[in-house]
C-alpha cells in the first residue's frame, strides 16, 4: 500500500495530524502526501490549530480533514 493510500484510509476514519501520521503510519512528510492527494482531486481541508507544550510555549500545527464528497 502506498503512503497516499495509507493517508487516504486514515482520513476516511477522521482528521489526522503530522504526529498521528508518524506514530500510526510511519509517514514523515504528511503535507507532501496531502498535496499529492489534492493533485489527484481529493478535497482535503486544513485546519490550523495552536496548543501549548509542557513549557507553556505555543505550538502551531495543521489538522487535515477529508471532504467526503470528493473521494475518487
């Protein structure tokens, strides 16, 4: 199974972040795979989120959501 197929299957189950992709799928470059899927016609929505780490510093990350009507 290709990385794009793994990401698409994960997105069908719900949103995914780069940390999720690494921990669950062993994929390091989630944004690149999302771009590949978008180029294939899959509509993926990016939600920018902010959280704080243990030291109180802000951390920004992207959470990707699949728009179900566009799955090829």
